[in-house]
């Protein structure tokens, strides 16, 4: 079977990046800890250096450029993102993966359009760092669709999107936005952490750069901080240049954990998604709850879009309580025994936290919203925990 042309994502998750050979006849890649790489002679050393600059695959010249462990992970990521994936890289955190491509693609005098729902710290990077270096930052409502064209200026260079809005869970019409951006020669980047490449492949729709917090579903075990970027042919040389210019490296140990996480990602997500559906049904019957924020919920305003573009829904959603509960959710959250109170998501354990965020286009009722990350526990136990905690709610 041709590598890179494997039959389905589930099979890719198990096989992509693995390189069986007589030198390494093991199921898993070696964890190669390295700063220094040795060469037979100077000529070979120079050849490897030249090949890296030309983008030709050869022995890395230094630990910064990765190891066979990194190579396995990058091959798997590219296979998952589809035929347009030209390059992949791992960063020390999801946030680093979300910010570095912006630094690579923008320069002073450029206009940047960012979804108003963007992960808060990435948004802060735009306002604090990019603005300081002369980039004009403008936020647009996430459900803008092709109307984004009206916001374009002669100096618009990049549009940043996100599936789904952080804490607010709006879905964006990525195909429409990517299409009008292409027409105007504007780059597009997307934080695709929620959907993962299993449920949505932005490069297939003409998006240039995909970012994921591998900390979430890829790692899947709450023991790893990592981000990944996958670029198309057009943007990869620029992003790769910035990687070298800023020295973005991750350890082989961490990359090994992320690569291992990929093998079980489909199974973990499917299992938790089925539990999430059960928990949502319970929540929707509760008199305290006003609505569920999850594009796969048939009552969601994004349901039609989700049906059209997505293969599944990640088990992370929001719950909006009725107005009477504004500012009164803390006793319920503190009463939880099984759900963890903690940041991040996508791990094997379920988490529940109060929602928060920052918006330009008007505040969201964060004081009566929570976010739930469903893990791999028995959903009946989770519902029982919610049931007893809801007993602590009073108005
Ligand atoms: C968590 C998260 C990140 C950042 O990942 P870290 O590894 O925690 O830095 C980026 N984007 C989204 C949507 C996230 O939820």
C-alpha cells in the first residue's frame, strides 16, 4: 500500500509515519534525543545543509531540525490533513503554534482580520505583539461568511478563523471565507483544535495554514503541552523560515507522546462523543438550562453548516443557563465530584469550568455559561454527578 495514499483516517492514525525497516523492526519509532548530528565528512555535511535549504528530505543537520521521532509524527499529520499538506511542525504549546504562523505571514503595514471568537491568548498576541509591530488588527463576527469580503482593505494580508469559537461555539463558513480570500490573494489560517483533522480538513477547502493545540485531542491524556502547524505549499517556506529564525523546537519525548496519542484519537473521540450526546439529552431536559452551545445539536443555528462540512462533533460544548442563574453557578461547579475543575480539554477525564472570554462585538453572558469537556468515563456516572451538583443550584 502506498504511504500517503492510505484508505481512511482511522487506518492512517494507526499506520501513517511508521517506517518499518531491518534497522528498526519495531512497531513504534525510536525516541531519539539529540542536539548534535554527526557526518562522515564535510562534503556530506554541506550536502545535508543545502538539501534542508532547498526543502529536500535528508539527514537533519542539527537537533533543532528534528529527529526520526519528529519525522514519524509530521508524516502522520500531513497524511491526516490531506494532499495539500506540504509541511508540518510541532511547537512547545498550542499557543506557540497559533501565533508563529501569524508572525511568519504578516509585516508592518498589513491589515489582519481575526474572528471575534478566537482563543483568548491568541487574540491577545494579535493586540499586544502584532499591533506593536505595526499590524492593523480588526475583529470580525464569526458567522460573517462571505460577507467578510466587505471588510477587505487593499492591505489585508491574512484572515484568521477558528472551529469552533472558544467558549461560544460558533461555527464559521470556512469554505466561503477561504473562497473570497483566494479571490483577493489573502492568506487564511485556522485554529482547528476542536474539529481535529478527523472531523474537518481545512486545507481541502483552500485554507493555507492549519493550527492545532495537540495538548487537547491529539495528546489526549492531559500530560503534554504541544501545538502543531500544517501548511500548504504556498505558506510552508515562510512558516519554516520563521521556525528557523526563532528556534522553535520540541523534545523527541514529547513528540513521541503526541504521536502515540494519534493512534487512539478516533476511538477516544467517538467514545466521548457518544457520551456527550447522552449528557446533552439530559441537560436539555433540565429546567435551569436555556440552551446548549454545540453545532451538532439540531437546535443550534450552526446545525446546517455543521451537517454540510463536518464529519463529527468533538465532545466539548457549552451550556447557557436561564437568566435567573446569572452569577449563581459556582456552588454547582464546586459540588462536582467526578468532573474536574481545570483548564484545557480533550483529555480522558471530564472537565467542567465557568466560561470566560473577551469580545469586541458585545459581551456574552459568560456569568451564566459553563463549558464541559466530556471524557471517557461511563456517561451514566457523569450524569449522576451533574444531577447531584445541580442540587446545589439556587436562585
Ligand atoms: C487550548 C487551546 C489553545 C492553546 O493550547 P495550549 O497548548 O494550551 O497552549 C489554542 N487554541 C485553542 C482553541 C485552545 O483551546
